[in-house]
C-alpha cells in the first residue's frame, strides 16, 4: 500500500446486491498527490468527497470506456458507492448513454449524505443502504436481472 493512502471496501447487503457492487473509501493523508490509472470496470460511481482545499461535494462518475490517468489529491477523503448497470434503470432512472465517460456534479445534499457522514465508513454504508432500499423500484424484470448477471 502506498504511504499516506488508506483504502476500505465493503460489500452491499443481499437486498442491494443486484444494484451495488461495493462501497469504498479512499483517503490520502499525505501532503502529495498520488498518480493512478483508472481502468474500465463496467460500473459507475457516486463519490462523496472533500479535501483541505475543496468543500464537500458529490459527483456521479459515469461508465468509463478507456483507461485514464488520475491523481489522488493530497489531504482528500473520498467515500463512494460503485453501482452495477441494473441500478441505472431501477435506482437512478437515468440513461446509460448519458453517463459514458463523464462526470456530473450532484447536489451536495444528495441522498441525505453530509460531510460528517464521511467520518465513519460503516455508518456511511448503513445510511446510504437505507436510502437506496427506499428508492429501489419494485417489479424488477427478471430477464434484465439475468442479462446484467451475464454481462
């Protein structure tokens, strides 16, 4: 592990496993940025973050189709949820094509997550899970579930 980088990952509850791949957190406690390469993984993320130079904000990171160079800024805290493709329709109600290779800012109050929720990873996962469970649309098409499992 790189010095100054802390990383945690958690699996979703069984009720969310068709929609959520994982919850994760990444913190760079060092005074320097760390270079990374992002690889396409068939997922899209909602990232909640703040740093010593940036206020709390929320971004939807779309489906990447190519690898990309990135830097993890110094003194940054990132908490995120990585979604499976089925979540596009049944949880977020957006079109997949609209999030290819893009990043969109979301309201700072998105899904009720606040900066203070980024102090405790387990609390973040539980709070976000409860919110998503309240939003999941009923009557999921079993053919779509099977299709996304195969992809």
